[in-house]
C-alpha cells in the first residue's frame, strides 16, 4: 500500500460519518419540531373541544317561549344565554349579538392567556344554528364546527298530581290518592323563600312521594295519621325528597282560546244570572264580578277577562274549558274564581260525535269543530286565585291558577294535574279528598306552551379547516 492511503481512507470515512451525523441531527431536529407542532396543534384542538364543552353546557340552559316567532328565536336565544351567564356571575364569557350572529371572543383557558377559545354562532335556518369554535394554543389554531337545533322541552311537571311554586298546607281529613297508582298523586313543591314547604295536620295523607327543590325544606306533621307514601311518623321522610332538580312550569297561554268566544254569548254587569241558563262560548267582561246562583250550564270556552271576581254558588255544569286572561306573575289574589256549589265537568271531546258532527247546539260546526280536540285542560286562569268548596264527580283536565284552595267538601277525581303558579301557599282543608287520574296522559294539556330549548346535534361535528 502506498504511503498515505490509510490517512486518506480515514479522512473519507470521517467525512461520511460526519455527514451522517449532521443528517441525523437535522432529522432529529425536524422530528422534534414536527412533534412540537403536533403537540401545539393537539393543544389547540383541546382548547376548541374545551370551548365546545363549555358552550354546550350553557346552551343547555337556554329556553325560548314556544310562542316566539321563528324569525325572533335566535335573538332571544342570545339574550337568554347572556342572562344565564350573568346570573351565575360568569364574567369571562361575553355574548356579542349584532343582529345576525353571536360572537364569543377570547375566553382564556389558563392564567397565561396562551390558551383560549372563541366562537361564532350563526343561524342556518329557523331551526338550526351553526357554531364555529376556534381553539388557540400559542400561535397555533384549530377549529371545530357544531350544530344545534331548536326543540321542545318535555314538561315533566305533568308527571305530578300537584305542583306548586309555594308551600302546600293540608288540614282536616284530606286524602290525595292515585286512581291506579300512588305515584299519580305525587307532589312537587318549589317554595324557594319559605323553608316550611309542607304541613300536614289531622288525618291528612299523600299517597305518593313529595319532592321539593328547597335543600333546606322543613316538613311539619301534626296528628298521628298524617302521612306520605303510605307511611306515618318518621318513616314519611323516606318519601320526602329535598334539593331535587327544578322542573319547568309551562307557560299558560289564554290567547289560545280567546278566538273561540268571538261571536258567542257575552255576560256583562246587566246580565240576569238568577235563572237557570245555558251559555255557549261565553265571554265574561272585565269588572262584571258575576255570581251564578242558579243552575248554570256552559258549553265550549268560558273566557273571563280581568279584573274579575267570579263565583258559582249554585250547581254548575261545564262541558268546556274555563280560561282567565290574567298575568301569570300576578299573585295578589285580586282576581278570583270560586266554586261554592257542586261542579259537573265534561270533556270537550264530547262536543263532537264520531263522525265529526257537533252534538251540542247551538255550537257552530264550521267555527268550533276543532274545539273538541283541545283536551286535557279544565281551568287555565293565570293571575286568578281559584277556590273549590263544592263536590265534583270528575274534573276532566288540569287546573292551573295563581293560588289554589280546596275547602269544605270539595273532592272527586281529577283527570290531570293541579298547578299553582303562585308562591303563596296552596291549601286543602275540610274533607277535600282528591283522586288523580293521570294514566295514559302523554299529551301536554291544551293551551300550555312548552318552551323551546337548544339541542346539540353530534352528527354534524367536524374538525377544521385550520
């Protein structure tokens, strides 16, 4: 071998290995950069998903009255979303509505501010809302697209025999029972400002369970036979549930029925009510304050304008629906409906025969034929205090008012629920035995407007573009 060949080979190998080392170092640096980019990108995607979870929670709190015009729902959604955030003192999520879209900008997810999300909500049509969320991690962004749609909330309030926003007081010999099952007579109480949510004195009992949203609720029992859920003494507390999740009271809508009385009978302050009479789709004008002392029959809708104090001291037969046009927030008791005599209630479904022909004259078939489908409601009287002192065989529908009182010998079967919208106590005294028949009831009673809610639609989830 010539002199110097080994040195030359060594230099060649050194150059080759150095090149390989430099190449490997470059590849490692590139791989580290790629890994870091993926890490940052995944972090940005996590920020977007965190924003999705946050907003999904708050969108779940949004409600819109079902009577809202479709074109106005998106705006009310924005207002309710911001109101719910404000009520819970959430100050870092701000809703900016410009009339066409909602922007929620730069919601920080950590103390440094390097991680955040923002969102833009736009209506696709009257039913669907597009939500585009951008997650930010340092200088990297990732985007998600989601969709929500307006739906209807199931009103589980009608799963109870009695639902009241105020306390419930039972005294005397009161029995709340179910027609087939004890659960049909279950009770729901809010009573957020009064801790004594339920008092039972004498021999009064509730066959079903009692649930209240008040976590500090107090139950008062006086009398050895006072009971809940078929139990007496300390065992009643197994059927007394406190701090339960709130249940929405549906909005009563008297306007739903007013059109039926146009062209019908009218009762004014000069109407003679001393004789037996039959009224068809009657309007009782405001400030009339009528007292029906004779035997009276009502067919169709009885629409009571406020203010008014209406009393039925004689026997009354109602094949229809009693509606008061008061304010559902009015708990003053200024407007009243009192049944001092016996009540006979017949469903409006009986106004039409199997062939769709009006049975009861002088109902006009063309105008009132669909009234027979407005079932499930007996009294809808927001802003009116309703009291019942006479007995009844069956009440064909729900009773809803701002203040409810059963007294004397009032009692019978109620095909539906009793809803007290007032925060004043609902009272039952005397011998008011009520049997609740809710078997087979799946439809919301006529005239009650379920709220529209916002439902997440996971099938529309997509990622990107970045």
